[in-house]
C-alpha cells in the first residue's frame, strides 16, 4: 500500500545539473583569480605616515595650488600628466583635489 503523501523522486534536468555542478566550480575559479590578483598586485610606494621613498620629496600644498601646478614645479622635464599620475599613485589619492596644508609625496626631478 502506498500513501497518498509520497512525492515522486527528484529528477534533475540538464540545466539543473549544470547549475548544481558548474556554478560552484565557476565561483571557486573566480575567487582564485581574485586572490591571485590581490597577492600579485605591487604594494603602494608610500603608506600613510610611513617614510618617503628615496626618489620622492615632500611638499605642503599652499593656498591656490593645484595638483597640476605642484606636478609642474616638481619635475618640469617630464610630461606633467605623468607627474600628476605619479603623485596620485604615491599618495593614494581618491581625486585630484588637494587642500591647503595637505602634505604630499612628489617625485624628485631626474
């Protein structure tokens, strides 16, 4: 005798098997790639409060100065866009806006 509350056996479709097997494998692969990226990314040149590297100097932003004017004064022999990029990277700046009194690491002129 069979009861009326019995459910039929669970059957996975092809799509169900793909989701059940390949999706976790894909997530693990993505996690491994993300971890590899974290551990192979070079460290920042300067940390907050840490010592400046030998190829940099420190400047204090004056009223009216911009990142562009600081970059031009720091190294006029190079393309100013490259110097601005270096300053942003050295100081881990989120934007190109600087405030008077802010201390920045700038690359020394070659």
